[in-house]
């Protein structure tokens, strides 16, 4: 018989952010992590860019040769809603992961403390509340490049767990064969492929990972 003690209980959290509101969304995430912890989840996975939100369809008024309001104001709101890693927001999330006694994966808009560049990032917290991995999306897709920069470090991190190495890909990265190979070479047994939508092709993508 299969050893049930070695099974990983996963909570896949499907939620909406409080748009552009970092504090309110953070509070909502903590509450859902707490709820999943009560259900004895070992791994809790939250969506891509849940903090502060994924600004779907927005280009913040960017047009070559003309950058006008209200795009600048919207951009400032999004910039201010992005988080520094580590920072006070990750401290709060780490405490929630520790209380839940679970690994927690969450997508955030990360603001580099030195350059100010924004990154589409994923953080994995360990059950002790520490940041176990930080992954920046390698190449933002399409108009995402107006908002987030290309990854400049933290390439292909994996987190050692009782169920083997945990890896992460963000949205369109799941369609990059060599990116998947890089994680396969690290022996990932759990691969998180977070995204912001429910397009049916994502199901086929996940099946590809299992082949």
C-alpha cells in the first residue's frame, strides 16, 4: 500500500485581490492561509501577482512620445502597492506560514529596494516562516514588459521538502521547454505553475509537466 504519511496535502487558493490595495489584499491572503492551515494543508498555493493585483489590460497610459494622466497616477498606485522582499509584508506572510505549519507559495509584484524596478515574482515560505525561495519571472509576456523587468537573479530556485524539491514557474514560463528542463535537472517532484486566468489551455500545460 502507498505510504499515506508521505502524501502532500495541497490547498490551491483561488481568490481575487482587493484591487490596488496592498494592505487589504495582504489581510485577505493571511486569512486564507490561516483557513487552509486549519484544514491541515502541507502546501498552500496562492495566485500569480495576487499582491497588489494583476492589472489586466492596463498599460498605465504608456504611448511612445506621450505619457499622460491618469496613467501616471495609476502607475504610482501600483508601484506603491508592490512589495520589497524581504520586508514588512513578507514578515507578516512568514508568520502566517509558520502558524499554518505549511509551505506557502504566493505571487507578488516585487519592488527592488535598490533599483526600484518591479518584478513579477513568486515567494515560497517554509513552515518555519522563513523565505525559502524567491523566483522572478524571466521574461514578462507581451505588454507585461511595460510594468515588470526581466529577472536579473534568483534563477530556478527549488525548495527541499519532505516530498522532494519544490519548483515554480510563472504563467507563460510553463511554455518554455528549457526552463522546465532546468527545473527537471534539479529533480523537482512538485512544480507550481501559477497564473492569473482560467484559460483551458493551462490544463494541457499541466498535463505536459506530468509526461
